[in-house]
C-alpha cells in the first residue's frame, strides 16, 4: 500500500483531513484499486465500531461505595498470610534447630527411662565378674565364642523369666 495512505488512513476515516490532503488521498485511491478496496474494508470496520459506541449519558456509573469495596479487597489481598513467616530463611533454621533439639530430648528421655537396658547391663556385669548361678548354665572359659554364646543364652533366659512373672 502507498505510504501516504498508511500515514493518513486514520485521519481520513475520522474525517480530520484538510481539503488538499483529502483530495490527494482520494486521488491515490482512484489510481490504486487494491488500496481503495483496503480503505473501504477499513471504513466498514470503523462504521461497525461507531455503531457500538455508547453515548456518555447512557454510560453506567458505579455506586460510590464500589470503589471503597474494591480498594478494601485489594488491601486484603496485599496482606501477607501469617504462615508465610515460616518460610523465611531465618525462621526455617530456627524451626529445624528446635526440631532437632526436641528429638534429642525425647531420645535421651527414652534411653534414660528404659529399664530393660539396665537389667541387661546388670546381667552382663554379673556374668563377667563372677560365675553366674547354676540356673543359667553359663560356662566361661578360654573360648571367646563359647563365652559369648553362653552369656547370650543367660540374657535370653533372664528376659523370658521376667516376662512370665
């Protein structure tokens, strides 16, 4: 399309061209049939847009409280949720440290209150210090494997007797 047509097309369709420029524009259109068809199609589109234009007196104006409600809604959406604090790097480190301390504390309480481990330790000390009573049939001698097996047998027997009592 001719550059003069593209530069002045909007003014031509709006009727804002001066008489000499309008005459020059229409002279170019008479010589170039493809430009004329294109301008006609643009003119039809402009008429359609003009048809759907609403007059100022027909425009709906929103209720004055509408703006206040919209601004309140925007402010509400801009507020940061409370749980977002937990995703900040410093808070994540503190939570991880507190969790590890809590697990350590629970583990140490569980180990300290476990009576079974103290009974097993007492039995092992008894077996190592002196010959256990005959009811356990523990034989300690120079063979370490046999000593280990005898002591394990004594410990298992002790547990079985405790569970039946």
